C-alpha cells in the first residue's frame, strides 16, 4: 500500500511541471523556474547543455529518497525532456505577474492624481538570491516612464487617505509584464510592463486603480 | 644645481618615466575648442540651456529632473533609462540662465562587448582620439585641443608637492617651469571629450571647465562690484568727525 502511494506521488511529481505549462491563458507566476524558462526561450541557445544541467539541478523533479540512485539517474534523463517540453509550451506573449507594494505620494487636487511611482528605470526584479549559474535572473523594464501618477476622484482620494495610517500610504500592486528579449550569458531579461493594478489592501480585494502604458 | 635638488629631480623624472610607461600615450589628431564644443553626447551639447536639455532628455525617454538649484558637480543626480544614465552638470550664466558645462553618459551592456568594436563606434561618431590610453583593465581615450605640455606628466606634478617636478617638464624645451605650469592650468580649462571603455560599461564625458570657471569668475566679479557699490553708498551717509 505504501509503495503504491509512493509510486503515485513520484508520478505526480514527475508530471507536475508538464501540467503547469499546458498553454492555458493564465499569466505566468513570477517564479525562479518560470523566469529561467522564459530566459532560455528568449536566448534560444545553440547548445542546451548548460541549461539542461541547471534545470536538472534546480528544477527537475527530485526522485531521491523514493528510488535512490536509480531515481537520480531517471531525474537526469528526464530533465532534458521536461525542459524541452516546457520550453515548447511556454508562451512568451503571456504576461508575468509580480506582486509588490508601493507608496502613494501627495494628492494633487488640480490634476486629481496621486504622485505615484511604483517602478522606475532603476527597478530590477530578481528571480532568486542564489549564487549558482542563472540563479539570479534579472528582469529590467524598458517602459517604466509611462507608469506614473494614480488618477482618482477627490472624494475617493480623501476617503482612501483617511483610511490609511498617518505614517504610511502603502498600497499593494500587481505588476504585469511581458518578457521581450535576453542576450545569452547576461542572466537578464528585458521586459515591457503591460499594466499595473493598485489595491488598497494586501489581500487585493479593493482595487483602487490601474495604470496602463500611455495611449493604450 | 645642488646635489640634493639634482637627486630630487632625478627621482621625479624616474617616477614620470614609470608613469608614462604604464600609459602608452599615442598622440593623435587634435581638435579646436569649437570642434569639441560642437560634439553632441546623448543629443546634448556643452553650453546648452537647462530647458533645452530637459526637452532632449525627456523626449529620449530618460527619467529624471533637474533640481532647482545648481548642485555641486559631485552631487549630480542622473537621468536614467534601464541601461543608461546621463549626468548633467550646470552653471548659471550672466543672465541667470542655467546651462551645461559637463555631460557624462554611461551605458551598460547585457554581455561583454569587444572594446575594439566599441571604440570603432565612438570613432565613427567623433573621429580619431587625440590620446589613446591603454591600461590593464580600463581603456580610455581623450579628444582635446593641442597641448603644449604632456598632461599625464603635468597632472602628476600638479598633484604632488614637489616644485622641482615642473622643471623636469622643461627638459628639451626653452620654456620655464612657471610657463609650463601656467600653460597646463590654462589648458585644463579647455573642453575635452573622454571615453572609458570596459567590456560591459561605456562612459563618455564631455567637459568644459572653462565655461564653468568663466561663469564662476563673472559671478564673483558681480558680487565684488555689488559689494563695492554698497560700500560706497553707505559711506555717503557716514558723518565724519575729524
């Protein structure tokens, strides 16, 4: 009984990466693995060896503990296939979503807009904090200038500010971006922001606005 | 020449020779002051007004703003894009208009590029550099007006406290040490373009200390005139008791 459950669990673990990238219309989650796959897809390397090695080491399902050294052999053999399938299924046109917080500035009554700068040209998001190859893939944004100011009616703005603590105007944001290019060896993805949704609460139930690039 | 002084001069000459041997300076074409002032860097030019520069930087997609007051050159905040930055130093002219005397442009690259390729791109735009300086890790070129003295050696003398150092620069010339020193002080005010090459970063700096110094001198002269006028005005009301 125990061995059947372990076997089922192993099969699920091996299949799970394939289930994640089934070509659905969901936005990509900002994870180390997704960033790695996007980076490899953008780079389209001639030689996949170093990428397969990193994938086997860091992201491929681990079978050790269930089947010992035989599982590890399977793991290496499977990693290349899994990465190849994931690369095919990964849609670069699909946006990534990253969650963060940002501080609202003063409200300009004339322009009916909060000073708001959730991202700047210096903003960098990293996929991780490790030290191995491709363990800190950076995401930089090429169109941050378009995302500034949060428009709001004076009445709503007043209610919002009065509901916030006096020492902070922190809001939650969902930043949506599309990976556009990467150079091999750079560990950096250039991206464009497609929208930023702003919420007054961390649980993201109260949306207070959205920023989209100028003209869209 | 006293022996001690001779010894000091020899030591300075040896130090300068060592310095030179590490810098591999090659004299190329020189440029006139007007030619260098006509160089554009990130579409900015020396002497351009702040408002013109603002428009250029804004249109090019840079994020930033100029503080109201002209800041210390070491405290300049950059205008940035995700892979490049422009540092603009300003001075205030006689009419109270802020203008540019220094533009520093930096660009980082995702992957290491060939320094020779980078240099080719720079030379295509600005022409051949006057000095080509190659060092172990950082390469740098400069574009400048004709110099009457070797600036890398003169800088060494200028930074040191040994007055005999300047005399080593007169060897083989009819100039006096004072003349060499004066020429150097005047020449460092001339506009220059310098380029620093690194495989993943490129910096170009267009500087005209002359513009800034002239503005500072003019401002100081204005303050002096105002102060003298004030002094003359106040003396009129003083009743003398002698």
